[in-house]
């Protein structure tokens, strides 16, 4: 009975370690995903600003 209890404790410890590793991996990958998403959003915003600026008419071009 004690041997089984020790085995269960060892298995539990192994599972906890695996869970911690998985949690770290998920947090790291979600952080990288968030950084990539923010970078992409910034690029899109910059592109939209550049397009808007290129389409904007100057005050002296009002007759066009």
C-alpha cells in the first residue's frame, strides 16, 4: 500500500512538472502571437496613413 502511494506521488509530481512546462510553452507562444499581431496592426495602420496621405489633395489643387 505504501509503495503504491509512493508511486502515485511520483506520477503526480511528473504530471505537475509536465503541466508546468506546458503552461510555460503556451504562455510563450501566446506572447509571441500577441507581439506579431500588434506588429501587423501597426503595419496596417501605417499603410492606411500612407494611402490617405497620398490621396489627400493639397489646398492649391482644389479645382481638380
